[in-house]
C-alpha cells in the first residue's frame, strides 16, 4: 500500500506597513496575496504583523518596538521564515537578520523562489537563475565572514582580494554567462516564431491564477498544467487552434502580479515577446476575485512596460460561476452600497460597457458557460485581422453564423 506523502510546511510570519500611499484595507489585500504566495512556495502563515508609518525605516524597515515584538514572537513560536511584503534594501535585510534569528525574505525573493520551483525547461531555469543572480549580487555582504582574505603564498603577498569581492566577481561572471545563453536561446525562439508563417497570433494575458491555462485547454484541446496556485504556468505554450475552418496560434503566457520584480521582467523578456508580437490579446480576468479591478490595472501597467498596450484586446471575464456579490438587507439603512454589492448585470453597466459590447465577454472556462459566444467573438476578431492582412481570403473564411449554416447544410 502506498504511503500518503506528507508535506511539511514552513512556519512563517508575514509583515507589511500602512503608509500615506497604502491604506489598511489595501495592505490587507496585499497580505492576503502574500499569504497565497507563501502557501504556493510551501509555507504556512501563522501570524501577520503590520505597522502604521509615514515611510519605511531606512535601517530596519519597521520601528524598533515592532522589530522587538516580532523577534519575541519568532523566538517563542519557532518561526523559521519572516517575509516582508515590500522589497528590502540589502542593508535593511542585513540589519533585520542581526536582530531576528530566522530566514528574512521579501516579496521579490519569494516570487523568485516560486519561479525556481515552477521552472521546467532549460530556458525557464536559465531565466530564473539570471533574475536570482541579479537580485543576489548587492546582497552578498556578510555571507563569507569566515574568510577575510584569499590564501596568500609565493607571488600572492599584499592585501589580496576579500572573499566577498571574489564572490561578487563569480556572480557577475555567472550573470554575463547567463545573458549570453539567453541571447542564443532568444535567437532560436525568434527563428521559431518567424517559421510559424503568416498565421494570426493570439496571446492569453492576465493576472496569475485567473484561469488562462484552463481556457487554453478548453479552446485548444491542450494538456497544459493547471493548479489553483500562483504561477502554475511558467513556460509559454503555443498551440495551433482551429475554430470552424479558421486556424490561428494561441499562446499561454506567464501570469502577471502586483509589484512584479523588475529582475523578472528583464530576464523573461523573450517569454514576453510572445505577447509583444501577438496580433490579438485575450485579457483574462478572474471576476470572482474581490480585487479584480486592481488586477486589471497591474496587467495594463505591465503591458505598458513591455510596450504591448496598444494591441487589439478582448476582455474576457472568467469564473462567472464562482462570482458572489455582497447583499444588503431591505431594512438595513446604514450599509452603503459598494462595487462589492454589484451583480454581474450591474457590473456590465459600469465601465465595462465602455469596453464595448464586442470586446467584453463573460464566461466560465471550467463549466464552459457562454463558450459558444466566446468562440464566435474570437473567430470574428481573428478573421478580421486575417482578411485585413490577406484581403483575397475574405470568401475563404465566412462570418461565424454563415460558417455554422454551411456546416449544418453539409
């Protein structure tokens, strides 16, 4: 009989701050996401700490009283990892480590660790290692306190090179090597993309864990890995999809996230080229998530950063089966109605109506709700791009309804 595998989660505490630019409600949302990230990485959050500050303490990020409180909790509860919601400077990380005896990580470090777990292909592993090396370089101080100087000897007199300088040089050399390796792979992937011919390219983009891979599997009849965790998909998957008789290429890309580390944007440049070179974007949104509007803003900002914000886009609001709105009792005169009380129909009357009737879709990829409408919209959008490129193919691919009638006659 097979034994059930036991998963040992690391006991973890997470930390954030409330500032003039970040309210208590916003921090709570960020810490919810940080807790999900921690779970994805293999940690169990047992406590949240937060403090109101005008700006982070340049030495220890938090005030001394809060640091002492966390230190006592970590000691008494055997906490192995402390994770900060914002990126720590090298000096902050070093100073906190001197006071609190456990692993000190920040949001960037955590995301890089998840990416390292998820990287399956040689290319993804190379990209993640490059991002980790860039992150690690300024944080090497104090790792080699056991050796002050390189070993001397004949011909090696003088001050020599400190161990930390040796280590920095090794990391810089590794970064240079990885960049060269990525350039080579980028060329190969560029050739692969050019070999795909003149087919219309469609890319799925969106926040992490919104159902892009589920949709990819449903539309493309693929077998892309799906899991209810953040960054389940890291490697870009490209499949040829045919709706009626119209073929096009559909690519599933890495999900975006708030406070996405710049190291990852830089090292995943080629992966994001799939988005940059796409003819049409399907922006997938998890409408059941309470912060979906913030997620849309984060994705749009990332698209702006990679210069892909001007492409034709269909907004696909996924997981309508899981959408639940708050309700107000008829005799409740105190509660103020907020967007969280909106029904789906009410949402459709808001800014979503300005997206355009032809550009907003409401579906469930898991239960295939409104799937025929989704296929029709994608078909018409791809057909429009195709016949603009090849006007003489206009009669080859009829309107979607005409294509259905043709199928029924046959």
